[in-house]
C-alpha cells in the first residue's frame, strides 16, 4: 500500500516565505480547491491520502515535503532552512512514527526535503540556501548503514534541488540543464524542460503516473512524447508561494509493501 501524507492549507498562507518571486495575492479558497484536485490525483495513482490539519500559524505547512525524508527503512525529520518553518516538523514526525523509525537533522545543520532526491540507493542532496553542508554530512551518516550513497549537488538560482530536477521514469529524469549542470545526472536518460518553461522541472512520479502542473504545456508535451502518463493539475495558487507538485506530499510504501522502493 502507498501512503501520501498531505497537509491542509494554512489560513496564514499569504505570509509564506518567498525567495525568488515577488509577493502576489493568493486566493486561499482557490488554493484549497486545487489542493483537493491534487489529492484526488494522488488517490488515483494508488495512494491512501492522509491529510494533516493545517498549522494555523505556519504559513508554509502545506509544503510538507520539506519537513521530512522518508526512506524504506527510516524517516528523517529535517530542520528547515527558514526558521519560520521549523515548527512544522513536530506534527509530521508524530504521524511518521506510525510508519518508520524516526531520526532527525540536528543543529547547526539545516535541510529542506525539497533538496533531497532519492533514486534507488542514491540520495542526491542539494546544497542550497536552505540546506547546508552540515546537513549533507548528517544525512550521509544517517543513511549509510542502510546502503545509501549521498551525493551533494550545488543549487543556485532556484529554491531547491527538486525545482531543477525530478525523476519521471525508470532511470529517467526531467531537468533544467541551464539551472543545473548535467554532472551528477549524467548516468540518467534526461528530458530537458522547454526553455520557455524554466520552472517546469518539478514532476511527481507515482507508479506509472506523473502528476504535473498544467502551467507548463510545452514541457508536458515533451513528457507525453516519451510515452509518460501525465496527469495535469492546476497548481497556480500554490505556485505563487513557490510551491510545486512534489512539495505537497510525502509518498511512501507502508504495510506489506514497506520493503518497496523509495518514491521521490
Ligand atoms: C518556502 O519558501 O519554503 C515555501 N514558500 C515554498 C516551499 C516549496 N517547497 C518545495 O518545493 N519543496
């Protein structure tokens, strides 16, 4: 069984962290409708969706991916790079304890889950404004006993590693090569985003489906030309908060499938 943990949208969403975008008004009700559509796609992809209640005073709590990294063997609670986001982790840790042994990233390390891309036993960690070298070292020590290798990737010009690269198929990544040198991803087959859609590299693959924002039609066409089953969703309101599709869920195998693959 697959589980997708999501989190309701905070009434304080308008006060979200912003790094690369200018603040624009966000329609919270519309964002909630879009989020429900996203959850429906998670369910259609085979997930049991468990939605945590919003952090009423935590503007960014819907972006639950940043609070944890879930592997088959353990879950790692992050220490988000933005201090305003650190209160988000307690509720996520409490829920994950029902599924995994839980470890934590400790100060002075900071890490956002959006910087962590797991592909089999390879863990790519973005060194970004949110995730520092200390966190990468802690991550390496936490996962090495389970046979994972951690590779550090420099990230600049975008918020997280997964703003620039995500997995869309077996040995297949979607990336923006002008934001991220192919370097670490040279072993993979690669689809480049359309140059007119530089923020289009964030896709959420679950099983045979790829959940993808409807705001990047040219890149979507590239994905479909490769035979991928793309499920488009309107993520416009959360995109104003610098959110994307991976960041609104933690997806992992549970129960009798718990020995299965890490998903993102
Ligand atoms: C932030 O700046 O932390 C939020 N406004 C957006 C986080 C998006 N997270 C993600 O893509 N993993």
